[in-house]
C-alpha cells in the first residue's frame, strides 16, 4: 500500500500535480497578478495626465483663435476726430 502511494506520488510529481508543484504555480500566479495590478494603476495615472494635457492644449488653442479687430473706416472729419478720441481713451486706459 505504501509502495503504491509512493508510486502515485511520484507520477503526480512528474506531471506537476503534487502539492509542492501547485504551491509554486500559485506563487508565480500571485506575482504576475500583483504586476498586472501595478500596471493597471500606472495606466490610470497616465490617462489622467493625458486628459489634463489635452485640456490645456484645448484652452491654448481657444486663446489663439481670436478674430482680428476691424478698424473703422473714416469718411469724414467728424468721424476722424471721434475715432482719434476713442483711440486716445484706449491708449490712456492701456497705460
């Protein structure tokens, strides 16, 4: 009986089905699982950073896309005087 159990144990050991073999396999699987979890966390962080950068790029593009201000066309002396006064007011407010 004992001899038969030893033979069965040896066969299972060769096939990798013994308790020691399964313990080793489980340990390896645990290591791989922990690495997978770390990589998933890093992916999430990278996605967050990427989204933040894209938002900043979008705001920069919006700031750059300003329409040019059209200067008023002056046809008479009164309009010329008024436009010069407006420009002078803007200049004073600017400084």
